[in-house]
């Protein structure tokens, strides 16, 4: 990790305001308040949950057997909606977040409705032993949970769509116009569904543009110009990246943001070591973060690789007719072997032969390993797709479009050379090249390569940004969990029949 340091002769100078164009005016009309932003979004979620919980209770009461109508304590079912709302509020389900994590939200909703139901049943058993509200409460739990989960999924989809089209977006300032700030800008620009629209930087001593080629939005001033820049751009969010300003000058900036009603996010130091297992403690008033990393050679990955082999064996058995049909189609499409074997680099830099159904005429997939092709490969673009002369057969084109050409890699998994999920393996010549060009490229070899991966399901496959792909791959390794593997598998199946070249 590199930080940008100010030149010694400029450390004591007054912050220089860089004269640059203001944020585009065309953006401003699209940034108004709506149901999917700010207080409107909070009110919409609360109102939706109230209506859906009442509908769930109504469905439970109307659909209850006749013998349940006269049960004592049936009135408790109407306490269910407000109690669920209270539990959801306490557990942070109404807290606004940048990322919408659907799976996590569903689990927390189920937990909230379950806790409310158990609390009511236990309370009735202690305070009114003769009452039997459990059957009715159980029905309310089922209907209420289903209604709220479906309602929240639809709302999340609507909000994501509104953000992706920039109908809803918060103008965002980035403090620190160096490499890290530029990375924040690139992420926010390429992921509009996060709802943050970068409009400018604040930096008292920004690096020259040629040192940060990814920086596209202007530097609007120094951190001391926050109030003016917020007024001019309508900024509603500030991201603190790595800046040349010392920390004791940034703390007043945070306080000023609070006074202006501007939200603040922070990119922490040592962010490469921060994962979802981060633990927060306090030493008096001093926060202390515990960095809990996962060992790629530990027991968790031993279990993962064992499950990989079991699942691969099951999939080979289930997909045997598909594998046989693909093999026959390749054999009949053109002369040559059914399988194509290509050298790839896997875990700990070990070389293996990755299997695919042959999709090209004659033997071999590509000739991209020639010195000329290696030298002309763009700096931040990964290889993939059709490289050189297009020699695909009709069957090969279909196999690539549907990713069926990748199915033989299940045998690589069965042999222990690959995993179902992990960073995609690369050819040896590209591994050497990218290891010199891309920071932390070799870190992806800490685990076995995968048939699919976190980068691939996020659209980073073929000729896409290599730096982004490496960042996603390392994120997967450092935040690995079985639920993340399941999420990737689900998303892989959803895009399985999409064009994949």
C-alpha cells in the first residue's frame, strides 16, 4: 500500500484551491429526493412492513380453523406486528446502508419475526398458562415473514434499479486525490447501484494528473473548502480516502460534515487486511480493531476442498447425458480431439492441465502466447474471448456462449487440481507478465483456482479490467465463507446461459 506524501517544501503552505469546472449541471435534476432516498426511503420501508405484517396477521386469522377462533389469548396475535417492528428497528434493519445485501437482509427479517413469535408464546405461557395462542401465532409468523421478505426484496430491487439508472444518487466528494481516491472514484462510477455519484475531490496538495491517470472528476479545492464545495455541488456524502492532510486536520472536517448534514464514509488504513471478520473493541475511548484473517491452508479450506470433490462427483453423475451430448457434438463438428488441454497455474504456483471441450478447428484454442501478443496486451485488460484468428466451429460457438465448454473442469476438481469456486486460473506466460504489472496479483494463488468465482459473477470475465478482477479475487479469499460460495454458485446458475465470451 502506497500513500501520497506532500513535497517537504509545500507542507507548511496554505492549502491551494485548484480552479476547475464545477460538477455537471445536467446531473442535478436527477438527484432530488424520492421514495428511494433519504427519509423517504425510511418511511417507505416502515410503511411497507406495517402493511405487510398486518396483512400477515389478517391472513392468519381469516384462515385459522374454526376451533382456534375461541381460543383465549388470540388477541396476542395483534401484538405481533408492533413487536416485530421493534425488533427490526433494534437490530438495525432500518439503518440506511450503501450496499443492499439481499441475502443478509432476508436472514435478519426471519430472525426478527422468529424472535417476536417466540417472545409472545413464552410470555403467554408465563402470564396466561390456560391460553393457547401458539397455533395462531405460528400462522402469523409464516404469513408475516413471507409477506415482509417478498416486500423487502421488491423494494430492494426497485431501489437498485433507481440507483443503477441514476434516478437516485447522492453527489459525493472524495477527500484525497491520489491512487486510493481514484480507486474509490472508479468503484463508485462503475457501480451506480451503490447510489453514490462522485462529483469532485478535496485535496490540499493533489498529485499531478499524470501520476493518477484514473482520476477523471476534478479537484474542487482543499478540505478547508468543504462548506463552499458542498454548497456549489449539493454534495450529500463524503468519502475520506488517503489524503496528504494529517489526521488532526481531518477530524474537524468530519465534525463539519456532521454540522452540514453530510454523510461520511472512511477508507481505513491497512484496508487490504480488513475483512468481514473485523472485530471492534474499545480501550477506554480508543477504538481497537481486531483483524481476524482466514488461513487458506487451514481446516476451513480443507473442508471446502473435500466438499468440492463430493459435489463435483455428483454433478458429473447428474450431467453425464449433457457431457456425452457435448462430446458427441464436438466429435462430429470437426476433426480433432474432444477435449482441449491447456497449461494453467493454480494454487501455490503449481502448473496443471485445465480441461475444456474443444471449440476451435484443428488442435489448440488460441495462439495468444506468442511474444507479439504478450507485448500488445493492454496494461489493465485480461486475456479471454477470441484471441487472434477466429477458428471457432458452430458447436464451439454455442458451447462458449453457454459456458458448457467449461464442464470438463469438473474432472479437474475431482482430481484436486481445481475448486468449484475460486480465482480463474491463468496461463503461465500471463502469470509472469501480470505478476510484474499488477499489485498483489500473486496473492490469488493462495487458494485453488475455480471453475467460477466472485470476479466472474460480478461481470469481470474475458477482456475486462485486470486490476478489478484481482481485487475481487483477493476479496473472495480474505472474506471466504460457505455462504459466499453458495451465493456465487447461485449467481453462476442465474447467468449460466448468458453469453460468456
